[in-house]
């Protein structure tokens, strides 16, 4: 990805957030926003390349919307499952740390994957080393890598791969 494209994406993103946060597009607000976005974009051009990793294709943007629905569904489902465990008199816990593999190569895709895992109740990302993610799982359903990857990672990954690669 070119430096110019990174700069433009970062500048545009910052300016859009500035306008949304201010709730106004008056001349003075825009002037301050453009100046701030320009300064930040020049200072952090190299460090903010993760923002520009999103594929700006219609398919990727549509997949982003679908991902939000999928994540919401998984969040509700995990909350219900964890509530059942906590409210159960026998407290059926089988905690452990499992090793799963990701196919994602982009930094932003991996960040969203590990964050999604952590935000889903019952799982917590402990570490990310190369293609391997170590996850604390409240109820280890599968200790083997393929089974754990299918249960924890695959659902999120299918969307993130389209969005970020």
C-alpha cells in the first residue's frame, strides 16, 4: 500500500471523526479539523497503517456489516451459555488454555480477531505468537488445535479474511 494512500485514508478518517464528534460542518470547525487531521496524518503516517488495511471494496464493506451482526449474535449466545454455567448448581467448568491457529495475515485483522475472542464471554486471548493464538476457555470443548480453532476462531475469521485478508 502506498504512502500517499495511507496518508489519504488516515486524514479522511480523522477528519470524518472530527466532524462527527463536533456535530457540525461549519467553516471554523472544518478548518480546525483539517489542520488537526493534517498534522496527525503527517506525524503518524507510518504508525497508522493498520487503519488502511481495510479493503475498500463493496464486498468487504458489506462483509463488515454482516460481521457486526455475527459478532452480536455470538456475544448474546456466549452470554447466555456463560449464564447457564454460572447459574447451574454443579458449575460445569472445564477451564484451560487452548492453542488455536489463525489464517489472517494483516495486523488489523488479527487485532479484531483477538479482540472479538476476548469480548466474547467465556474466552480470553492470552497471547498471539506468529499464527498461534493462546486462548483461556472457560469450558474447553476441544483440546486439539483443529477442534478449538473451529469452535473459537473460524466463525470470526471467515468475515475478517474478506475485510482485511
